C-alpha cells in the first residue's frame, strides 16, 4: 500500500514535469523577426523560425525568458528610431 502510494505520487510529479517541458518544446512561438508563429525548439536554448529561418537563443525550453523579452523590447524600440 505505502510503496504503491509513493510510486504513484513520484510518477505523477515526473510525468507532469516532462509533459510541461514537452509542451513547451513542441509549441510554436511568435518569431520576433517576422512576427509569425514559426519559432520552434531546435536544441537546448536554441530556437529557429521555420518561416524566415531566424535563429535565436532563449531559455532552455521556452524561446523567451523574462530577460530576453526585456532585451527584445529594447531592441524593437531601438529599431523604430
Ligand atoms: Zn520568423
């Protein structure tokens, strides 16, 4: 009984974590270059846009971390000038 309960709890935690990572990896994100949803996970921390070929570094399993988002918004403002 106790081993089974432990096993189930452990399994669920790991499964949830893996699922969350897999979802983030498989999901497409908006490309900061062409603004289309073509950004795909290529490798650890590397994202590539299937639409325009734009490559960028990001967080391990998400294309844009908070720091990157701030950096990109600064970059956007800079471009507009
Ligand atoms: Zn693109």
